[in-house]
C-alpha cells in the first residue's frame, strides 16, 4: 500500500514539473551559439536550440553529482568488501570444523598470542 501511495505521490509531484519543462522547451527553441573554445570565439562553435543546451547542462550536472556521491562512498564499499572477505574466511573455517567434527576428528585450537597483559 505504501509503495503504491509513494508512486502516486511521486507522479503527482513530477507530472507538473515535466509539463513545465516541456512547455519551456517548446517556447525556447531559439538557436544559440555555444563556443567550446574560450580563447578563440570562432573556433569550435555549436549552434543548438536553447532547450538542448539546458538539457545537456542538466545531464552533465547529474553525471558529475553521481560521480561525486559514488566517490564519497568509496570507504564504505571498501569496508563492506573487507567484511565480506572476513565473513567468507570464517564461514570456510566453520565448514571445515563441521567436517572435522563429523569425521570424528577434533580440532586443536591454535595457541593464543601473548599480548603481554
């Protein structure tokens, strides 16, 4: 029920935004010159409708924001990867202990390290 309500609410909020964006895109179809070389205005000039420039800038902003968020979560991904390796090691050790116990063998625990306490 909550999922359906959330989807309905999302569309109720986004639909007017989409309509406004489409109306602005249709209204602003004038061609603008976009210079890609800031040092020479005659070099590398694109002539695009204004809405395409706006959509392109929006897409670049979304891509840059996604990269920044992805990069800021690097340490959490590293920690999760390390924990999954630790979990796999302990799982393998438990499986080996179960196999040894089923075979009648007893495991000898490794001696503890002396920490000096």
